[in-house]
């Protein structure tokens, strides 16, 4: 019988599918209990107005099993600690969360290690020159982040900070740390894309890329790029290709205990192989080491950063499994939760870019009974099969304007090809949902 694991979060579908790919039997509690989630595993829905306490209340009624948290719950270390005292936690506990979710602590660590971090000050302090962001202390997915207006008079020091805006390419790194630190993957984020109807600064997707297809793998800043700000994708294939980034898999940063056969330098097809040829890779590795020197992060974690002019600027640490990891899993055919098994000894697949994009409702709509997602829903139980659509609502669900509807997935020969496919599917949804206004 497969080991069971309880998964809590705003949306648990991606983590549940990852757990299935690892041979685990997940039980998910989230805010949606989407149609495909229910085909992947047993699941319960927590009404949004009961978040986050309702998730933990339902978790306490679940059968005995270890548990893990996904997006949003890292902002509630006291609740994480309470449940961790009752059942085994797979992941980072409340003490770690309190440290890595503190922007002033991260600012200090980054500077000690010689890395950049956006200048961050308490709300109410006088701001210097440049553009500044108003950033909640409890935020996930870029929600409630916006530019500070010139006439800002807010004094919300207890709930938000002011952070200097940093231009560049928004990226994420993913780390597995059980028997040693492994850089599992790097992706480039989609932020505030108009073609997805996303709000400014809202996270709306990630794409992988194998650097061998672009020579150096360098992720230069595209003209007019404003990472962190929702905007339309650059026009033209050439501009989009300039936003290509590195994808890495299974690179040991240090030989794990008990595995002297693993050489951090490695060779192609081994866990120590560095297949990126990407200037960002060493910066990412150094950042991982710097964070681990200052905080004992464990299991699955990662961080978001800005890459610009050959420099890495740390933004925040993600102390848990993030939904964007699934694009790396589909690209590499490696299960991150399947850690410690011989799967990392398998040769890498033929490189392809895999991407996901969160489609936000362009207006208040009622989700139809049928659509281009039908095939993905029918095969949702096949977790190694990359779906074209995921996080699929139930027929008849009412979705407010600006709220997430579903996730689009695609793969392509390179970054630009994959992005084209995501945009094409988003345009198809625009046409479909134009007729899906709710009935009076």
C-alpha cells in the first residue's frame, strides 16, 4: 500500500499530482477541490471565507498520516506549528518560516553573502528616489502588491513594507534537501500578463528551458520587460526568444551523505551533471549555499529572484513545494517528491520547454459543462501525462472577474514556441468564455 500524505493549501492539485508521480497516495484539502483534483486523489473543499483556519480544522479530522503545506500557508507559522505538533510535517516548521518570510532578515542575509536584495523599509518611512512597491507581509502569488503612489499616506507598518522596484527577468529556483542539496530546476516566471487578464504583479505562470538550445543559456532582459508587473508579452518571436532562460535538473551542489560515488562535478546523465551552461547557475548555487549557511531549510524549497546584467537579486524564499515545480517535473520526467530513489540516475529526456499559464476571468462567468479541457479531465488520473488544462472547475461554478479560472499547460521546441502555444490556448478561451456570462 502506498504511503499516504495530507496536502493543505489554497490549491493542492499540482502537489497532489506530484505526490502521485512519487508513488504516494495524497489526500488534499484546499479552497477548490477542482474536478481534476478529485480524479487525482481524495479531496475536501474549504470555503474561502474560512481560510486559513478552516483548512487546519479539517486537517485535524483527517485520518492519521504525515502532512505538507502548499501555497499561502507559509504565511501562518503559528497554525503550521500547531498542526505539526499533532502529526508529522514534511517540510519546514514554524521557526524556519518566521525567519525566511521576514524581508528584513532576508535583506540582511543577502547583503552578508554579497548578493543584492531590493531595499526594503517599514511602511511610513520616507522613501528614496526610484519606484517603490507596497508589499504585504502576508502575500502569496503577487496578490495585493502595487506601486506606491506619490501621495502615499498609508501607515500600515504592521501588515506591509515598502520595497524598491527592481527591473530584470523574474525567475525561480527549486531545491531538494534530504541527503544533500540539489538544484532541481530553474524557471522563468510570467508576471502580470494582459493576455491572461492578470492583475499587476500577480503570478500567472512559469516556463522551463534547456540552455543547450540557446548556446550560452543566458536569460537577457527583453526590451521593455518589467518583471513583477503584469503586462502583455513582448511582440514578435525574436523578442520572446530573448526572454529564454535556463532549466537544470538533478545537479548535486554537494555530495550527499552516504553517497561518495556522487561527484558534484559529475558527468552527463549522472546526478552531478551540470547541463545548463548558464551564467545564472553558479549564482543560484551560491545563493543556495548562503541561505543554508544561515537557516537549516529542509526537504523541498526554493527562492524567487531577478536576473539582470549577470547579477542575481534575491526576492523571497519559498519554504515549500510550489505549483510551478510541475513544469520541471514534466520537462525532466523526474519526480521531486520521489527523492532518494534511483530515478536521478536516469538519462535526461530530449530537451523541450514546458510551461504553464494561469488564465484569469476576463469578466464574471459561469464555467461551462464542456470545453477544450474535456480530454485533460478524462485523463487526469494519468499523472505522468502532461495535461493541456488543469485546475479545472466544476460545471456551473461561478467565477468572479480577475479570479483564476484554470491553468493552461503546453510544451514546445523552445521558449518562444511554448509561449506561442500558451497564448494561442488563452485566445481560444477568450472566444469561448465570451459567451459564458452568468444568467441573471
